[in-house]
C-alpha cells in the first residue's frame, strides 16, 4: 500500500452504489490498481484533466447531494499522486464530506475511521 488513506477511500468507493460514465469507468480500476495493486504508474495530468472536464461539464465542483457526482469526485481524489495532496484531502476532511453528501452518516464514517 502506497498510502493508507487511499485504502480508506477505495474501501468506501467499493461499498457505494453508483453508475458513472467514461472516463470514470476506465479510470477507477487504473487508479485503484495504482494505489493498492500492480499498476506502477498512470498519466496523472491526463487522468485529472479527463475527470475534471467531466465534472465541470456536469455540475462543476460545488456541493451537491447527487450521489453519482459525489462518487465521481471521490474517484477524482485518487488521481492525485502526491502524498501531500492526499494528506491535505484527509486533513480537510474533503473525502468524508463527499461521503456525507452521498448520504453516509458522520457516525458511520467515524466508526469506519476507527477500525
């Protein structure tokens, strides 16, 4: 495991129900394999650009309760290779906020964070 928090994020994403189009359908397995599998690398700039373009065209970065958009943003978090960026997401609680917007209670998130 390259970063423990990414394992946390992937664990949550894998539990959620969603239906996302390309580019997320192909990007998520690549990102997941990069963080916890055999994938050695991916083109960070290209993946981020593709995912951000979709987010921007489908509602932008503002807060939403739309489940698929929240999952899209969760997957986008995994497109940042820098440990500093991942730590900043964790410290800001950004990923946890996306889970709340998705509909997961803070109590459930906190219980999972303690496991």
